[in-house]
C-alpha cells in the first residue's frame, strides 16, 4: 500500500509539473517513452542479460506507428495497442533464438540483429524513407483531431496513466513465480533446471515482455516527436537505454523512469547553459555510478527504508 501511495504521489507531482509548465510536457513525455523501453532492458538485467541491441524493438514500435498512420489508422489508443503487439510478435521470434545464449554472446547477437534492422531502415528508401525517415501524422482521439498544445497535453497525461498501469503489471510479474525465476537465472541457472523449471521458457517470457515495453515506448516516441528515423535502432540508442536503466536502478519498477527523467532534465538544462553539455551530463552520470551503485531508485528506497519491488 505504501508503495502504491508513493508511486501515485510521484505521478501527481510529475502531472502538476507538466501542467504548470507546458514546455515540460514534451520533455517528460519523451522521458517516459524511453523509460518504458529502459524498463524492458531492466527486466533482462535482472536475469544478468545485457542487450546492446534492444533499441530494435523501440524502433519497431515507432516504425509500426508510422506505417499504421500512413495506412489510415490514426486513433491514438489503436496505434499504441497495434504497435505494441507488432513489437511483441517480433520479440517472440527474435527471443526464441536469443535466449539460448548468455553473457557476451547474448549481447553481441542482439547488437548484430539490431544493426541489420538499422541497415534495412536506412537502405529501403521506397519503403522506410531511408535516412530521411518517415513522418508520423498526428493521432486522433475517438475521431477528434486536437490542436498541437491539446495533443501534447493529452499524450502527456495518457503517458502517466500508462506508466501506472505498466508499473502495476510489471510489479505483479516480478512477484510472480516467473519473475522470481528470472532473478534465479542470474544466480544459479543450473539449479532451476534441476527442479524442472524451464530456463528457456522463463527467459523467453521475460524477453517478450521487454520487447513489448520497448515497442510501447517507441510508439509513444513516434507520436510525440512526429517523425521516425533509422537511428532509433542504432546501437547508441540501445546503449542509452542500458544507461537509463542502470542510472535509475533495476531494483524497482520506478527506477528506469526516474533515470530517464533525470537524464532528460540534466541534458536539457546543461544544453541551455553551455555547449559543453555532454561534459556536465557525463559528470552527473559518473557521480551516480560511483557513489550510487544501486541507482537513483536505490537511494530513494534506502532513504525510506523500504524493499525493492
């Protein structure tokens, strides 16, 4: 109950901040989109698996939204659901192969597949627009096309609702036998096999959920930005998602969202004061990595004396 109240209070504070300062709505919405994808990465990190190519699912969700709008589907909710389902299907197909591997092999194979996708998105000009990307038409809500400011406000508030729903779902998953088995894979995989728990199935479920979350985040990002580019599948974007997950902390569902918002705010304010913004962002990241090994969520959790979920 306490976790629920703290999470609800945090969402209310973010909502008030976005409504009070409309310029924050775009920044916070984009941070939440990346936080969803980073939460997917955090699920894999719980099993000791590092995916250097998970941005491919972020890109799949984003491009799915672009293609759907091109083909006349503009309803906001429909775009989110269909794009997430497409990314989920891709996660099942790719994951069935990937979860057979561990350590560096898992990381590099994900990287290889993501770079193949990046190359296809960059080269198939007649289909994807190549390096110019694709424009994403503004979504409608129940057949109504709102203005730009109203659209940003609705997307922002909807993203907060989605965070709450996703938070409940993933928290329940972490507490379920499948979620507990996911952590056990990292500590003693062989013991799981001895007690007849199929590690391949446990990891495939985790991989599929992580792909779905990345696709959901990609769909949000596509509608927020209004444009998709092949760089969404590039390895640096995958590295960014890992960084966000580690920065926020993988001890709880809130960690990746805290990391994403923190990083976006630091980036925005540093860039507004100096051209050397990357140095400031790097210094902030180094501070967190060296002095807060459990991430920002770990610090908050320690202060309130609670347990990670």
